[in-house]
C-alpha cells in the first residue's frame, strides 16, 4: 500500500511541477488542466495543488512504518 501511495504521489508531483513550469513559460499551454474555468490563475493554482498533493502523498508513502 505504501509503495502505491509513493508512486501515485511521485506521479502527481512530477506532473504538477512540469505543468507549473510549462504554464509559467507559455501562458496558453495549460496541458490537461486546460478545461478548468478561470483562466491562467485557476490553471496555475490547479498545478500547484497537484504539487502539494504529490509531496504529501510521496512523503507519507516513503515513510518507514514505526515498529
């Protein structure tokens, strides 16, 4: 279970980070979050939310169980 959480967290982190950088360089290229209403700000916030969620999931999944 922890490995799955770690992998999902890393995927979200990578997708969110590259989407954030891509959108900051080219404002019209929103990637998969182009469907979000609200324009540039909402799409950038969506990518940042993915980064934070990925960090939290990957951090939780990478922690060793305490025995």
